[in-house]
């Protein structure tokens, strides 16, 4: 999740540490505010999710940086070639960069816990937050009255570019934001290791098909790839549904962001335990003793 450290102090670090303790994967966003090198020190198994355009020199530089940092699972986001109409975010003043104004100042004073424990603490410990991982070098400040508006990707990476990247990147390569069986087949043909079935939490196109609806047909066309799933995962029953319909692994975002905002690393660990306990509990009423039995219950 991008800009997580704006919602909870050093949230990405707390995600990484809690995931390492629980022995589960964590994906660092390219729009994160903590350098990937620092995250990989905390959790050497961290995956990296990049937002890229078709500039191969820039992509080569970002991939080289990620590899040198220790990243071995590279996830390319393919459903944000242009930004969605995120009206609610814009109305609340959340954009890249955030422009300080009286309204935001008043809102900050009304939320003293966040102001002191997250914003002021961040400024004191590490200074003004920047987008740290969108390129081979640090990009723009997250909070600025004068910095240029963030350039949005328009020339998105296409299949030829992904084929080229498959040759360049020697680790595991996945794409995120797939809702089509045809795209699944194409991804398998060029040798990708996996894909994430996702509609970006409904933030990109709110009338896109629900990922759960297309998951079975995508899973049927996966070839040798792993099928991962996200979007709308809040409870153990959500995890069980996705696994039963063909996902090999399920990612969750927002519940862990809430946990990091409220309880930092301890909060994220607690959220992981809650979700794991729910999954275990949900299996029993289905007559399953392990996750591998779920698909058989659909027949």
C-alpha cells in the first residue's frame, strides 16, 4: 500500500517486521515513504511492487536497485497506466504531493494522536517524507507547497516490455491487476511466475468486475504460474472463499493498515493472528481439516 507511513509511524517497517515474525510474504509498494534498502534490512524476504512506464532505461535502473537491495520477487502493477477518478481522496486533500493549507492544518489539530505520534514523530526522526521507491533515486516530497504535481504514468508497460523485463530480471516476476483469462494465458506464455488477481480495491475503476467472480476462470488458465489474490480481504471467510475458488495465496491490505496506524508492529502482529485464527475456525464448519481440501468442497 502506497504512502502507508502517512497513516501510521513507519508503517512499512512494521509490516515487514511483523510479516517476518509470522513467516508470511510482505509486498512493499513503489509509492512507499521508506527506502527499500531499509525495509529489506528488516525483512530480507520482502517483495517489491513497482509502478512503471515504458521507459526501459528507468525500469532497468529501478530493477537493478531492487536486486541490489535484496529483492527477489518483483511485482509489476499493470492497472494504473492512468490514475482513476479518486474523487473522495481529492476532496479530502490527499494527493501527491499533499499541499499544506488551513483546512488540513485544522484537520490535523483535530486528530492530535495522529499529529503527534505519526506526523511530528516522522518529521523529528527522519525529516520530511519522500516517495522513496518509485525510481532508482528518491523522487518527490510527500508534503510540499511548491513541488511539481506527480507525473502520472501514461505510456504503460506492454507485453513486449514485460517480455523484455522477463529476460532482464532473474528473480521471480509477477504482474498485479489482472482480471482476464486471456491476459492470464499471455502472462503464462511469456514465462511470468505468477499474477495477482485484483481490481486495485475498486480505486481504479469502480465498475470493474469483482475479482472473485473471475478468479475460477483465471485459475483454470494459469499454466505453471501461481495465482495470488487481493481486493476486499477483510475477514477469514474472505480468505477461504478466494482459496476455494482457485487462489494459491491471498493478500490483505487495509486491515493491516488500520492495525499499523493504531498499534504499530504489535498491532500488525495482532491482526495477523486474528486473521489466521479466523481462517482456521472457518475451515471446521466446511468439514475441512486443512486448506488443501477447500476446492473439493465446491464440487
